[in-house]
């Protein structure tokens, strides 16, 4: 005769084993999911760090370009001021050289006049000396 109670017990044991296997499988899946999360978090962190570094590079490049532009502008202003100063000094030196040239010309004329006067005085002196000896 067939014992139904043993079949029922076997079915219940199998169902219980399946339930335990399902729970173990669920626990295993939860563990795998947690492990995936643990692996994903460092990858996400690395991605955010790289993104932040790229943004920092962009900010620095912009800052560098602004500084270079400012420095170029200031250098251009200093160069213009330098050339303006050179022009002012050139004008002052040109005026001084022209004045020196006029003084030298006047000195030459006076030297010529003095030489002429000296020659005339020499002749007068010679004449005076000649007449006083007679």
C-alpha cells in the first residue's frame, strides 16, 4: 500500500529545501548586488575626481589666459610710455644741441673777430713801437 503521508512529507521537505535554496539564492544575489555597489562606488568617485580635475584645468587655463592678456596690455603701456619718454628726451637733446651749435658759431665769430682785432692791435702796436723809436 501506498503511504500518502510519506509523499506529503517528502513534498514538504522538497518545498522547504526549495524555499531555503531560494532564500540562499536571494541572499547570494543581495551579496552580489552589494559587491557590485562596492565596485561601482570607487569607479564613480574616480569619475567625479577626474571630472573635477578637468574643470579645474579649464578654470586655470582661463585664469592663465586672463593673466597673460593683462601682462601683455601692461607691457604694451610701458613700451608706449618708454617711447614717449625717449621722444621727450630726444626733443630736449635736440634743443640743447641746437643751442650748443649756436654758441659754437657765436664763439667762432668772436674768435675770428678777436683774431682780426688782435692782428689790428699788433699792427697798431708795431706802428707805435716804430714811431716811438724815431
